C-alpha cells in the first residue's frame, strides 16, 4: 500500500515493519524498495565515516570524494549484511564504508612517492630491529639504527603521519570473502584485548591482537579510541591531555610497529 505525501510515495509495507523484519525480508528477496530505504536511512553514516577519515588527510583529498567512495561501501554492506550474526548493522557498515574509502584512496595512489619510500624505510628498520630484540624497539634505538638522532626520527614520523590512517585497513589474511582480516578489524574494546578471547581459526588475528597488546599503553589506548570508540585525534588528545600533533605522532608509531611485526610474520622471521 502506498500513499503520496507531496511528491514522495510512502510505502507503508516498509514503514510499518521493524528493522529486523526488513533485514530478513531483504535477505530473502533483495527487494529494491527495501534497499533504497536502507540507503536513505544510513546515508548520514557515510558522511560521518568520511568526516573521520578526512581528518589529517592532505588538502587535495576532497571530502565529497570520500563520501562518494563511502557510498559504495554502504551498498556493499547492505547487500552482504547477515542479521543472524548478531552484529549491529551500523557496526558492520562502518567497517565496509571505511574500507571502501581506503581502497579507493589506495587505487588513486595519493601518497607522494618520497613519503611512501620513507615510510618503507622506517618500517624495515623497525622490523629488523624488533626481530633481533624480541620486543618493541624504542625511538632512540630505531633512530640509531637508521643513522639519525632521535629528533630527526620524530620529524620523520610526523612527515609520514598523514598516510598512516590507511594502514589499519590493509588486509593481512584473506581466504574467502568472509575470512578477510585487517588490523583495524582486530581492534576491540579494551576489555576484549585478550588473545585468549580472540583466538579463531586464523592465526593472524591472534598475532595482531598480541602485537597490539605489546604496544606501550598510550599507543594502545589511541588505537582503541580512534578505531573502536571513533574519536577524532583532537578528541583523543583531550582525553589523554596531550596535543593533537602528539596523538598523531603516537598513532603513526603504533601503526609502524604493527605493520613491521606483521611483515616479519609474513616473511617467517618471527
């Protein structure tokens, strides 16, 4: 049954159903009217995620472009969401939207080559050093291994900090479509950061969680607050009582340590 209000028809067969009923019906029928209903309902979520991603991005990355990339993630989330898995759609969709934005940013290769090269050098240095030490390396140790003093190393970290947001979306294990695991997907609430809780069929998820737990406490908190609590770097700075630039620095250092650890795992070094 439809009734026209102004120029917009209202489908009461949709309006009168609960969201759970609509999801179950959509899973069975892929009704385009239900899909359109979900797109309109969750469109603000795309702008929300795009706004989070936009923080710290270079000026040549347009917010409207991020929103456009994110829409593809929302459509993908709607098509693949399974209400039987006891996960809220909003939680599921945020991951898909963010992933779609990152995928597109990677495809257009927006990171300057010089910054990409410097990032690789730092990751390699951290990976080699931590494989030898068997623990998280200090800034001074990393700087020394790269032939820098500590202040030069910190400046380097700040230079590459604008690119590190993408890093947690990288897929580190991929079997079938449902087995993809990224670092970001493995960051849970503080109470869940326990390998015993997170052990599943794929070993890489356990390694990610262990690697997160090995980070200094403040860096670990920043990852949780940014990727799980969805705070901006500025908001995290207010929580931890440090400057936004310091949060950005610590975030980047945490990402570099995680990526180097996982790269070593891939190479069979540790």
